[in-house]
C-alpha cells in the first residue's frame, strides 16, 4: 500500500541496521590517524550527485533550470563549530534518505567490518568498502543532512548522533536549498582543526583536486573562492602531471588507500578520439572476486560521467581502474546501446590491447615489480587464457608460474629455455596445494630426468589447460592424465636406469587381477611409466577432465564423476610382494590388496579412502597378520 501524504509529512524515527550500528560504534569510538579522509568521502559523494544530475539532465533539461552551474561548496562556521558540505546535484527524497543513510546495501560493508576485526583497527580501510558517509562520525557528534531531489518541491531533513538511530522529517522552514544536498557536521572538540581554511584547502588539494566540479570555500564574511583546479587530469599533458598527482587521482577515483603499481595515460586520436587514464592497483580491491566480475572503468563522454558499467575492459582485467573519456559517443547513450555501439566496441578492443601491451613492457622493464603484480592479480589475468582466444598467446606470455625449478615465478619463455634434450611438451600438474603437488608421485619420472614441471594451484588453471593450448609450438601436457612416456628424455643419472620387472611376478596377471578386483571403481589398472619410487598413483583417463577439474566440478554439482586409472610401479618391492601373494592365494587376496592400493593412491591425491571404516579394518587385519608372522 502506498503511503498517504499525511503519513510522509510526519517526523519519523528509525533504527540503524545491525551492521550500520557496528560500523558507527567503530567510527565513534576508534581513534584514526587519517580522519581527514572524511572530507574526501563527502566531496566524492557530492561529486557523484552532480554527475548523476548532469546525466539525467540530458533527457530532462528542465532539472537544471535556474541553476545550471553544478558545484560543491564547503562552509566552515567557527562560531557554531559546524562544517557543511553542500552540492546542487541530484538530491534525495525521503525514501532515498532512509535507504541510503540508514542501511548499507553494499556487500563490502561486512568485509570492511571483518577486516577491521582481523586487523584490530581500521586505518586506511575507509573508502574501500562503500562506507564513506559514515566516516564523518569520526569527527562529528551529530550530522544533519538536508536534501531536495531535483524536480521535487519537498525538502527533507535527516539527523543522527551516530549512536542508535536517526530521524527523518520534512523541513519546517526555508532551507535555502532549491535542489541538492547539504551535509552539516557538528564537530567534536578534537576536530575543530577542520574548520581552518588552510586545512580544508590542503585536504582538497591532496584528495579532490581533479574533481570535475568547482569546489568553493565559503567563509562567513568573505567572498567565495574556488580551491580546486576542476580539470580532468586525463585531458592534461603527461608532462604537467607529477607522480603524486596520479596517486591522488587514483585514490579519489577508486576510494583506495594504496598506490597504483602501474599508470596508463594516453590520448587516442584518429578515427575516433578518447582520453584514457587507467591504474593497476598494488592491493586487491575488495570486490575483485564478486560473482558478477564487472569492471570498474568509468566511461565519460566529453567530460560527462555516463557509467562505470560499460564493460570497457574484459572481466579478466577487472582489477584495472580508471577513466575513458570519449569525444565521439552520444551523451544520451543507454546501457543497451553501449553493448551494441560499434564505437564502444572499437574502444574496448583498443584499450584492452593497450593494457596488455603496457603489462608486457612492465614485465620487461621491472621483472620483480611484475612478479609482485602477478602474485596479486595473476589468478584473474589467467581467466583470459580460457576466455579470450584471440589474445591467448599474449596472455600466456604474460602468465607466470610456480614450478619444480625453484620458489620464484617462471615465465613460459624461461620454461622453454630450460627444456631437456628430446623434450617437446610443457609438463604441468594442477591441484589445490603447491606442497602436495611438489610431493606428488606423478612427478617421479620427470624429476629423475631433470624435467621442469609447472605446479598450478588456481582453480582457473584446470579450465584453461583443458583447452590443450600451445605456446611457441609446444603443447601443454598434464602428468596426471593419460599415459606418459618420458623414456626418450635422458635420465640425469643413467646408472639409475629403470629397474627390470621383479623375477617371479607376472605383471600382466597382477594387473588383470587388480582390475577385476576393483571393477567399477576404476577405468583401468596399468603398469606405470611415471613412477620410480612410489608404489601406486591415480591418474585421469585420456580425453576426460583431469582429477582436479573433476573434483572442482563435483563441488559445484557439475562433475563428470569420471573414474580414475590406477597405475602400479612393477619395480616397487610392495607391488612385487603383492603380486606373489595374489598368485599364491587367489581372488580373495586380490580383492583385499586391490582396495588397499586404491585407497593408498586416493590418500596420496589428498582424498579420503572410499570407505574409511573398511580401510581401517583392512589395515588392522594386515598389521595383525604381519605381527603374527614376525
């Protein structure tokens, strides 16, 4: 049921949501060394409001009538101990005040609170998690927000002391606001320094100088004056911009606290013209692994903000933040048009290519810096190997890997340079834990020949390797799938050549007996060419998913549940003894030992035995039998 006019005109008291209450308790009671960022957050909100109005005014020009000059005004009042941030942007109605200032819809808030709890403090985290407005309670004992939405005749007032709740009421007197929002802070005693003009100007220069709208300082009894340059830094020549300017622009655009590890700034001219300013962060953004995998590059058209949901970069580059400002796109372009517009398609392709090219240059000029970047964002970048077939070779060149060659990152060029004589494939193992992979029995034959093996632990590795890609003509080959014969590659120590099969054991008969005993538990049982020290291992059959991918898909209830292959090492003393035992005792003995070997192989893969109770009982029987014979 819709509310009546009489109901909406009443003053209302609301309780904060539980997460907001936790957040406000943190803001009010914690001590921060960088409290000044509250002003950056309020200015950023005001700028967003002006951006939204300018965008809506494209289709509704009347929203700007009588007040076309969008701006942000800061008013310090020492007599009243108040600091006001005023904008003439889109404004809010009653419902928007309740929803925007009384609840936190962004999933990042919980992440913020969890991070603060883990770290024991919240310095530097504000702004990363969509909690900017609430940071004002670090310096204010009370906040009053007065707002009128563009096109509305009603003005609403939101008040809170940040303790338990807030009130929303219609403005009872003339507020002087014809459109937009005023945020008035009643400053705490220890925050009165934020009323000083010099301090306000310093903060604005550091955090908000690039804001496209004028930021004006209005001191009672003095003329208003603009305190920011209000110019789009991405349109300025690179020669005029200092590194610290880029850093502050990055922080203002992204609400981040780190420094960019890479800055990409250029202007494209020709068939179409657009300016680009992009940043690769040093730290992972909190929303990097959101399921929607959306990018956060803002699209402007002739300095008018349009959206940050234009998909300028593909999902595997979603860690890149910044701005693309087109001179050619129409201002009233809709999201649907963005998906189909050929100019946008050209921009996407060109900007993506430029980012990858800049990453290549970064890797060449600063290998250690690039390794740090890949440590942070490599798992996301590798998504492109699976998704972007046209750029797969370039992405493989950019990829870095852990391997059996050491603890550092390795490129595929490094790997190929280290290939052994007669080696024609790039060998890898994929799993969840690098320690377990490094100890896997599937590595034994490769280790004996000095073959470097890539150890892949990101979930995406299971997918892109399943496409059987090549790099510089070399096929990727899993050591945990299909039959592997490395005999053409010389051993490091030829004196340790493959031992002959033990005497008195019919390997073929043993394999047949184990296969029959295991039945549907396996696809096959065979003598291994990859084992040198271990008795058994499991591998995936050729043609299906490898074991790691199958486990991953099963967790998502999409698994093929393919049956593995059990490989046995005929030269291992245990296998020889089991072979003789089965030959002597027959079918019942084969059943017992086959299940034991299969469960042992599962444990080596990090899996539980098929039936832990039966496995324990079987082990007990065999240990007792061995003790009785001792």
